[in-house]
């Protein structure tokens, strides 16, 4: 769709900037705003969140079978009839043109947006029962993910790797990223995939070396524009 849409709004804290939807809720309603400091979530190059890792079972030849897509990466889907509420993942979006949006109605107006984001690589999104419409444009197909994290967590990740699920994609612990020279490194710890302001546990824009402790109770970790992260403790 041309140059794509842009995730809306901005929230400014002490040395912290995070882009969010213009209609971020307080977590008490049916939706929440977007939360990415770079208007993008990037793919996991270390592979735990990549298409190679989405298999579910094995085929007749003993090979890992690809997980079936829940719905396509292009389209507008009514929640409850076209798609079910739940958490979904898209991965392999390498060109930054993937745009998604949770909406409270089908008016197409800005006030209808509950949350949105531009994605490069991997993103997780929780579609809530109160949402009316989920829009996706230029994205790889969306897959449903289990309620509880499953996988073999890695101890390192690409600093431009996007959204990682704690306990499935990455292990909790303290990570360090070095060589961030242009102040474009952004990281975010979140308690869910609703992409609202109240989803953010902590975030920061970093120049130079970044150190962050990802807690076992964290749900996801977002990173974009950073040097590679390595677990130090």
C-alpha cells in the first residue's frame, strides 16, 4: 500500500521515547495503544522467532511441519467471526512495510484505532474480545501462539530483532548491547502484547552501551536499532 501507514502518537518520559497509538486505553477497556519507540518491531535474526521455529509436530517424512497460518497478512478481519480473540505472531517482515491495527469499529477514522504499529521482522499482538476489527497490510501471515511460552530460550538476540517472547524466544536475565553510536537504539520490557502505555514495564533510548535486566515475569522484550544483545548474568 504505497509507503504504508504510520503508527500514531508519542509518549515522552525521562530520556525515554515510545511511540503509541493516539487512543491508548488504561487497560480497563477492550483495547490499548501501540508501543514501539521506532514505529517498528524487527525480526529476530537469532532465529527463535523466525519461520524456521514455528513448526508444530512432524510430517510423514519426520520433518518438522510448518505451523498453519491463522489468517493472512493482508486484509481486514472482524473479531469473533473472521478471527478469534487471542495472541498472534507475524514474522519475516524484512522491509518495514507491515502495518497492523486493532480497531473498535469499522469507520476507518483515527478515533477508532485502539492500537497500531509498523513492523520490520517479528511482532506479537493480542487481539481482545472487545475489539471489532483487526487490519493487516503488507505483513507476513499471522500465526496463533499458545497462552504459555513454549520453546528453547536463547541467551543472545539481534539488537534490531524486534519483539521476543520471554521464556520462549529469550531467557530472563541481564543483557548488554554495545556500539550504539547514534542514539537510535530503543528497548522496551512489556507485561503483555496489547501495545498500550500500561503494557510498558520500562523502556529507554540508548547511546553507547545499554544494559537491561529482563525479569522472569516480563512477557516480551522489544529491541530496535541496537547492537546485538548478549546475556551477562
